[in-house]
C-alpha cells in the first residue's frame, strides 16, 4: 500500500514556500536573496512559535503577514545603514 504521508508533507512544504515567496516578492529590488531567505526563515520560525489556532486566523495568513513584516523591518534596517 502506498503511503501518502510523504506526498502530503511535500505538498505542504511547497504551499508554504510559495506563500513565503509571494509575500517576499515585492522586496526583490530592496533586499538581496540572502536577506529575503533570512526574512522567510525568521517569519516561519516566529509563526510556528506564536500562531494560535484559537484566534480564528489561518496559519498561511499569519505566515504571509509575518514574512511581509520581516521584510519591511529588514528593509528599514538596511536603509539606516546607508
């Protein structure tokens, strides 16, 4: 019998990666690839840590907003350096 667990996990990973890429896409000109990658990982970690299912929001929405917030914060921080 075929185990669909790996397929489901792969689909979920692709979904989350797509959501994070879409959220960070508007910052492609302001931030480097490394900075965008760091923002996405930070947002994913914070979202996994802080998301509360009882607050009536989808995890994907919470993650999308987290990535945007991290990118905005990184862009502001980078702007101060110059």
